C-alpha cells in the first residue's frame, strides 16, 4: 500500500468523526476518485461505522453506581503525617532569630495623608 493510500485511509477515519479540515477532505476526495482500492475500503468503513452508531447500547448487567469511599487507608494517613511534618519543619525554620534584610518601598499617592508601604524580606 502506498503512503498516499495509508494517509487517505487514516483521513477517512477522521472524516467519519468530522475531524478533517476542508483542505484535508478535498485531498481525501481527490484520492478516492483516483484509487478504487481506497474507495472500497472507505465505503466499508462508512457502512460499519453507520451500523455501530445505529446499534442500541447494551444495558449494563447491574446498576452502575460510584463506589463508596471508605475511610482513609494507611498510605493516605502516612502521607498526611509526612506533609504535616514537612510543614512543621518549614515553620520551625522560619522562626529563627536570624534577621533577614528588609527592603521597604514607599509610595505617595496624590491624596493627602494616603501612604502605602510595602516591605519585603529577601
Ligand atoms: Zn489509495
């Protein structure tokens, strides 16, 4: 099978799902006009697709309901403990007595008495 035929057959599948651009559809039509083998393939593909889409959906053998969630498992509890420990460690690290440099940005608006001060420790 030529590369053109493979591309046309791939595009035929996309065309059935309306996922081809106008240009790609034109290329497909042009190929099918010149290639009897692909035209037969695409006709069969259309027929099977039509039959599948027209077929009734099978009913489930039992009602489909989401599973009820049980309590948290040991892995979830272990993960929560690790996250809590990491958070506590970060908090302890931020409570050091070391003084971080502070940069202050002061802006004055046009309003008398209005003043905005932004401070950031870097
Ligand atoms: Zn072909």
